[in-house]
């Protein structure tokens, strides 16, 4: 809180009050830790696009939530229906996750995988 207060040039009390209001309003829904994937033995990352059958989103998303190494996923518009970020220890595990776990989910018609070579974070919203 001190660092945030210094960064936005307000008192710590104001930061605590503002964060409490944002939490009460449901704008802030929780706090998380950022993990360095390589240091957590998750050195292989890939974005996997999924084409799913019509009306299968609920069932597919329920199964993706339970699939190991799927960090996050989203229903998207465009050429594909779902985009998932998968982080695994190595290529063999990535292959297993995509070809045996994800493609085995009922409702998934096709997948396409893009291996991530390097990542960077943007500044996001202020």
C-alpha cells in the first residue's frame, strides 16, 4: 500500500480507503501473485485456439477449468471460438495436454497451437 501511495502521490490512508471502496463495489475481486513461469518449471508456453461445437461453451469451459496446465482461457470472436494459454514444463507435456487432454474434451472440433518464444507485460489500465 505504501508503494502504491507513493506512486500516485496520496496518503496510505487514502489508498486503503479507495481500495476498500473498489472491493466493496466489486471492481477489485481479489489479489494474486505473479509467478515467473520459468522459475516454476513451466518453461514451455503456448496459445491454443479451439473451435467448438455450437452451444458447447459451458461444457467445454467446465472441462478446461479442470485441465492441468491451462492457465486461462476465453471465449472469443473471430476465426476461433476459444483461446487458451497453456504453460507446461516441456514440449512433451504440452503435446500431451493439447493432443490427449484438450482434444479429448467433448464439443471440441479442432485446435491450433502457437508456441510462445518470449513474453512481455504491457502497462495495462491506470
